[in-house]
């Protein structure tokens, strides 16, 4: 994955209203059509910057991705990727999670945090998939959302990345934070952010959009100290500090 090189981190005064390329006030006044056009520019620039952007959770099947996504709650993808190889080898099918002793599952996912709840979810998930879906991961939002430990965000991850179904936009902390900084939404609630983003972007772009924002949030638009001087979006971002 291409990463933008952070340039100078020296503290600069925020730009004045007169010199700012795209101000917060403009973002507030922006028409839906103008915001859509700006979202398109943002997408294209990020796509050029991160051409290999993809789901950071290692997986080779829908079941593996579903399990990894459940484990990623309140945990880094890197940590999840350290835990999942052993887990996937030990439980290759949904029924294996259903049959696993809870204590054993807890031990295997312990380092991802909230391990008791996560182990219970994996066991329940295995049972539900084995009993109601022939051991397969279903391909609809309605069927996924009722599975143990699976909310809309997890369902979106699985649909988009395992099945290439753009059902919605995955809104994690990076996606929410960057979308607000970019003035594409003024909402805090992830489901409301998702609705705003779905209205701005063509459906075919929904899954990749999340990956692009996540990559940019990790490399450049860092939570505590965004590297605006090194950012390809600075001219179209109302929060730019350059
Ligand atoms: S790094 Fe700065 S310019 Fe780039 S998206 Fe974040 S706040 Fe905007």
C-alpha cells in the first residue's frame, strides 16, 4: 500500500478564512450536488494515493472474515491478524465453533479484548450458521444482522469484502472522523454518517471508500495530529491546516 510521506510536522498557524482553499463555512453551505462532486474528487485522489487499498483483516473465506470482524470490535486489525491463523486452523467450519468449549474459545481470542463476549458470539454464530444456513454465511443484511455479535457494520464488511455486495458503507472510527473532517457529514452517529455517505457516493464505490479513508486515517489524517501539509486532500478539505 502506498503511503503518503509525512512532511514537516512544525506547528503552523491555521490558515485565515481568506487563504483557506475550502472553508468550514463553505462545507456547511455546500449544495448536495457540490458535495457529491467533491466526494468524487476525494475518492479519486485517495484511490490514486492508495491503489492497493483493501480489507486489512486477513481471511480466505466469508466465515473467516465474519469471525475476524467480530474479533475486531475495540481491537486493532493487526492484533486480530495475530490471533486468527490459529483460530481458523482449529475451527475450519461453522459447526466447529458451535462445538468448541467456551473456555477454549475464550483462551484463543483473549488478546483481542472483551474475550468472554467475543467467545460467546463465535459459539452462537457457529450454531446459528450450522443450524439455519447449512454452515454457510448468508448474503443478505437481514440474515446477517440477526446473527450473534453481528451488527450493521460487521454485515457491511462481510457483504462488501467477501461477496462484493455494496449494501452500505462501513463506518468505523476512521471513516466517521475523516468524513466529518472533510465536511461530508455533520453527524456523530455511525448509522447517520452511513446514510449521508451513501447519498454522496455511487453504490459501486461504497466498500472501497471505507478502505481508502481507513488507509488515509492511518497514514496522514491521524486523529491527534493530521499531517495536512502532506495531504492530497488539503484543497478540498474544510479542516485543512495549510
Ligand atoms: S490531513 Fe488535514 S487536509 Fe487532509 S483530510 Fe485530514 S484534516 Fe483534511
